[in-house]
C-alpha cells in the first residue's frame, strides 16, 4: 500500500512539473512574439527607431529565457530563431525595411509556435 502512495505522489509531482513547464513556456514566449509583431508593424508605419528598439528588447528577452526554453524544447527551432534574429539585425543595420519587417513577422510566428508547442492542446495529444 505504501508503494502505491509513493507512486501517486510521484505522478502528482510530474503533473505539477508539466503544468509549470507549459505555463512557463507560454509566459516567456508570448511577450517576445508581441514585441516582434509590433516591430514589424512599426516598420511598416515608418517608425524605424521604435521598430529597432522593439527588436533589441525582444532579442534581450529571448536571451534571458533561452536556457529555460532549452530545458523543454527541441534545439533545432531555437537555432533557427537565433539565425532569424541575426538576419533581422543585419537588415536593421542595412536599413532594409521590407526584409526587416518580414524577419520580425517570421520571428513572431516562430515564437508563438514555440509557446504553443508545449501547451495542452488536443493536437499535441494525438
């Protein structure tokens, strides 16, 4: 009987850890995705300085949350996100507004996907 209670306690700990990871991944990726979407939008409206500031803020937020995400996520999408940040920074330095906006929009979608990939959606169960 005692082993059953120990097993039950372990299952509860695993459930709590899974819920915490899901909430943590969403909490760290959603704000970054919003900042990147805002950067793309600001670029299209001609506010180049604000767009670059939003990209820098998103890059900093990504750098601070990267180790946490690496604990739970596949590293291939994370490396792709790093490459897209590098491309966006090059386009920002060259003042290529359309390409910069496109990279920011793509980064935003990838950040949303990172947060959603660890959520409790029905398609993740199948």
